[in-house]
């Protein structure tokens, strides 16, 4: 699938809050986290609407079975396709009736495309999203024909898609207007600029013999800004040099690095060592 799929969902209408439907076998998993802190306050204000739906409610039979053994044999159980697709269709019908919005469907699977900062911004622009939380050995592959894209948090396996869904919701809501007090906060952080964020300090000025950098106490906002940009570049070079290949260094950034004693060759070597692309502008 492409890194930015064409959304089947509708864009968020003016004045409407962001909507996320969480399709899961364990709806109680979301109760406490979605009521706390920034997300909880955003729900209270109506900036966002989050709803958890029990996939078992859409299963057949007395016992509401949602998984079965895999064809071809093997360990574990596989989530059945029919309850999931019914749940997706029921949620879509509900949202169309309520708001006229068609949710963008995402399956959370280990084989999905890695969730990135840009994805959070993209999903925040959509009116409604449905997140399908996988469990057990995985989801029947036929379900993927009924979703718009697959996502993963990274190269590791969780007990289920619920922790991934929480992470995605938390990342997305930061880009919903009104959720953060400072509209610049979501952009002026790690990955918002394509760089890691600069280090932060607060009171006390001296902590166990460790001082806050003098320039941050100078009151010279121009120098503070320049120091922060330099530190962000140095931190990115040391910890995540591959980010320089996602957004190439401009001449001002090269100059800031040179002022810190970092030569162009050192940057190119660091990026090349992690197998990233060229960073020359």
C-alpha cells in the first residue's frame, strides 16, 4: 500500500470534532486512558468523540465466537472475518446517519506500514476513523479487502492492537484544533520539524551540581532560538541521523552544525552508516 492512501472517509467538516471508532474484543481496555489528561478534557469539550465497539456483539451464535483455528495448521487462533466486517459496516452506517461522515478504515497489524508523525496529521484532517484492533495470531486476510490501510507501531509484536490504537489516538488528537492550548505545540516538537526536539530545562537553575545552560537564562530570545536549533540538530545527528534524509538539511542548518564543529563529511558518514539516503540539499 502507498504511504498516503486515498481516504475513503470524508474530510472533517467545519465545526465538527474528530471522531474515532475503536473496534476491539476488549472495549474496557480503553475506559481509563481515554478519560484522563488532554484526551479526556478534549472529549468533555466535544473537540473529539471516541467510541469503543465490542466485536463480539457482531458474532454469530450463543457463544459469540470471534476466532478459529488457522487453515493449513499452525499455532494460535485467527480472528474470524465476519464479525469484524459486520462491525465496520455497522459503525459506518451509524456515523453516516449521525454526521454524514464515512469513517476511514484502518487495521492495526504487525505487517502494516509504520505509523509516522505525518500520518497523525493526515488522520486528524479526516472526519472519522475506524481502528480495528487485531488479536491472537492475527486477522483473517480477507478483512483487509474491507479496510483502507494497515498500520503498525514498529518492528515489534504486542498482545493486541489496543495499545497501538491508544498511541495513534493520542498522537492524532494533538492536531485537532482546540485540543492543545498552544497551536504551535504539535509542530514545535520532535518529528514536527523533521528533527528531534532540543533539550528542556526548568527550575531549579542548579540541580545536584548540574547547571541550566547559561544562554537559556540570558533573556536574548534570538540566541536562545539559535541554541535550540543547534541542539536539535546535534541530538538528531547523534540519535536519529536517518531523519536528515527525510527532510534534507538546508544551508542555515549546515551553518549551525559547522558552528558546533561538525563538518559535512561527519553528517554524511552518520547518515550513510544507518543506510539512509543522501542529505545534500
